[in-house]
């Protein structure tokens, strides 16, 4: 980085300079952060001092995002792990302001984008992630609303290999569904299942397992 003595009148050649680095030029090159002082003297011997503070900063690198999925709870948590020489702030929604903490609590199941911005203007990086959860009910009546039951936050990108099994109240396996598909339509061997509570177990790709129940409404 080039910093200079910051004179506001005349030409740089009208003055002499002495930096705290012992250099005697109008501008100097620096490679580390810190305070750099310079004494500027005019032809009459009058001297003024200036201190330039250099802050080293750079765009962040997102190393990982640790997610505690909602599972059987209502919401999940995400923690951003970043590296770099900057002073960073974070958000997971364009509608929300940036925050200093890399931890986000009470995230409803679904898809998110983490934004990490350097406070000194060196740029913003982003990365998508998901919080896994499940709907508490579905209504397979072909009205295009809640017609299928599926984990929330799964897709071809996130948890495509998760294993999901659906059972009736007696423990009979009714369906195994793919996490990157539309889900269960409420039938068994082509026959509509009655309104009732049903159970499921889900094993995510990192080995996380949870189970609970949901309601089929007709």
C-alpha cells in the first residue's frame, strides 16, 4: 500500500519529509498494518506532523457453516466459520441488517444464503446452506397445497442422499422416499391412507438421525 504525507498546498518538492520508518520521501510503501508518522518541514523550517493508520483487511473465506438442524424442534441454528485478515459482519437474509456475530439462532427450516462482508469495504462473499425440518401435517387432496409430505430443506444440492422412512401407528413401513423428490402422496400400494398420525425416521448424510410424527388430513 502507498501512503503519503498528505500536503494540501504547494508541490511535494517544496517540503522535506521524515517518516517513522526513516524514509524521507513524500510517499512510502508499507506492507504491514500500524501507525506511520511523518514530519513535514517547509522552506522556512516550520514542521507539521501527520500520522497515517494502516488497517490490513481482505475479503473473507468461508471455511464452513455448522448447522444444527431443526429436526424435531421448530427451528435450527447456523454458525459461520470464516478466515481472513478483515473485520467481518454477517447476515442470512437480504431483508435483515448485518450483525457482528457469526451465530444465527431460531432459523426456520428451509434454504438460506450466508453473506459475509468486510467492514472496511474489501468485499462480500456468500454461500448457500439449508436447515432441515419437517411439516407437521399435509393434505393430499390434489389442490396443489400441501399435497405431499417431505422434509423441508432437502434438494438435489442439500441432503440428496438422506434416507426417509414413513410408518403407520403400528410400525408398518408404508413408504421410503427420496430426499430430493416430491415426497409422500399419502397412499400405500396405490390406496389412499386415512386421516391419522404417521411416523417417520430420517437419517441425514452426516449421520444425524431423528424421528417424529405428522398428521395426514383429508
